[in-house]
């Protein structure tokens, strides 16, 4: 699959590599026990990784029941369970780095990777929390690595309230932690503005979806 993608002029490192996490992560306390960490430009060479994932991942189109009808999921998907080989060595490096940095706070490793391909501004994901499994009752973390063109990720308190916006792409990292999946929701809204393709890689612990 070949997406129309405009690389960033700031991401010229085709060999890739990860920046440090200690002392570079910006934590925002959201309230109700929830927080997010943001590390802009964590992965150098992220645009080259985007091209490899766009072409090499066996993307799936899914359909889901919504009320009284079945609709297309407005993005492409691929899930890698624990023990499955990830589609690119750069994701193995990211997984190891995240586990080295967050293991003591999380108390367990990240084990799975879910990939979403937002092809343009028409692709989206509605307000939700990752509450299938242990995330519905336990504090946990979900780490999101974004490659490709930036898209807005919104967060708001569960039940409604003022939202927070983070534009993520070109190797940015965002980690949702604490009670975030239970007490807050997040979404990638549709946009009528020109939007290039983006791939989101979500690393999660066992039993969190």
C-alpha cells in the first residue's frame, strides 16, 4: 500500500534512532489519578519508518456493528500480540526503550503493539478509553508512537469537559498513564483540513486493549 506522504524537512536521519527519555519527557497531570507524558521527536528517521510500515504491514479493513447497522472502521488496523514478531526492528528498539524507562513505574513490561493507519482526514477514532480487559479496573499505561504526518489527539474527562489537544506525528511519543483509561477519554477526530497519512503504534501491557 502506497500512501501520499510529505516527509518532514526536520527528519533527515534515515538511519533512525531513539532519543533519551529520562529528563526529556514532559509530564502533565490531568487529575483523578491520570497523567500523560509527551516526548516530541523521540524517534529520528520516523518518516522512513512510516514508509516501511505503510508498505510492509498486512493492513486489515474491519467492519463493526454500530447500533442497527454494520459500518466500515474508518482506519486500517493490525494487532501484534505478545510473542508475535513486530514488523520492523525500529519497533523492537522502541519497545525495549519504553520498558527500560517505564518498567519500575508500570510494574510490568509493555508486551503488545496495535497499529492504526489514518490514511487522510476522513479516517478517525471516536471518543473512548482502552477499557477492554484490565484497563477497566486497574491503573495502566498505553504508549503511542506516531509516525507520518501530524494529527490531533484529543483528551477529555470521561463524561465530558474541556478537552486537551496534542498534535502527534514525525516520531512523537505520548504515554497515557495512571487512571487515564478509566477517568479520561481520547479521540482522533475527522478533519476537513488537508491531512497527510499517519500511523499510530500503541504499546500496551498484557491484558489491556
